[in-house]
C-alpha cells in the first residue's frame, strides 16, 4: 500500500520507533531486515510469538508475503525511501515487522525438556545489547537448548539484539527471572549441573573439564563478573585459560574474553565432549 502518509495510523508504531517506547506505550517490539523478519514470521507459526504487521519494500514480498499470509499478518507495501522516512533510519534495508512483546517462557516450561543431554545458558546482568544478540546467535549455532535471563539483562527483543542475533532469538527457547538465586535449585531439580564460567580461584581449566550430560552454564556481566552469591551456589566453576598480559599493571585482572565469545568457546568444547 504505497502512498500512505507518515501520520497514517497503520504506521504509527513504525514512526521513529524506539525500543523503550514500543515496549512501554504499545507493548510491541520491532524486527528489521528481510532475513530476520522471515525468521520471525516462521516462529509465529509455532505460537511462540505474535506478529502485528509487516512493512516491506516490494522486492521483499516474494519472501515475506507468503510467510505473512500463512499467519494472517497484514503487509504494508512501500518503497524503501518511504520506509526510511517513516522509520527514521535505513538499517532495515526495506523490511520491518512489529510483534507483541513477551518476557519469554516461564521457568518451568524452559526446564521441561525431554530427558537427555541439554545445555541451558544462564545470564546474570548481561546488559549490552550487542552481547545479548551474540549470545543468542552462539546459543543457536552451538546447540544450547535454552537461555534463562536474570535481572538487569538487556531485552533480547530489542531491535539491535534481534539484528545481531540474525533473528536466532526467535528459535532458541528463552525466559527470564527476577531471582536467579531462587531459580538455581529448580534448575538442579531438572537434572542440570550448574557450572559458572568465570576466572576464579579453584576454577577448572576448560581443557580439563568433564561436563555433565545436562549442563547449565552461568555467565556474568563484563566488568563485575558473576554475583558472588551465585558463584558460590554453583556446582563447579570452569575457566578459559588466558595468555599472559605484557602490559598488566597494578589492579588489572587477567585478560578475559567478551562474554558471548566465552560462551561460544565453552559451548564448542561441550559439543566436542558429546
């Protein structure tokens, strides 16, 4: 439907959209780029997400039109320049979608996997949207069965998080909790051994680690690391040995990896064991 005005009600939530405004005012989230929108629409067929509308340049309709029609989602057709003018930016390359915001699965549902090998990623205070997106991309690529987000974590349905995850956030089961300490016993009851991924005294070097069949990997925010209470509640701690730092000075900690990179390294090692 080209020719719509920027103040048309059908475009209200797309106009100069910001994540906080979408969540708070409309209860929505925004998906950008044809690839991510297509993954989102496919995920809606499972009932995990609900699409509101798609705004797309005509060249993307062969990919997005049938997927939207399959779930009864309306499609607004408009040229790239008009979409850029309405949305206020061009990173989307002419494909956007709106979905109903969700906080993910309840913890009980997230832990209700069939018996057998499984890997649960547990994030404590991962605040940067880039890290959140990369964490989900790594979790999807390297076979994590789910992601549990603790307090202070970035919204995985933020526009940039979705883009950096390449839309993988729509394919990895996830949920959130306001009390990770209270969730730890429930994770164990589901048969998971809880392993902190942290540089700490007494930690097991990654190459000497023997993971359990059902393993939860607890990762903390960069800078402060894991909350000491959570660290002490883990069954074990595993660390990725680092090379010496020739520029180390007083007060410097050991060299460390980005949290999403560390997750990828540990998940890769876990896959090797399995």
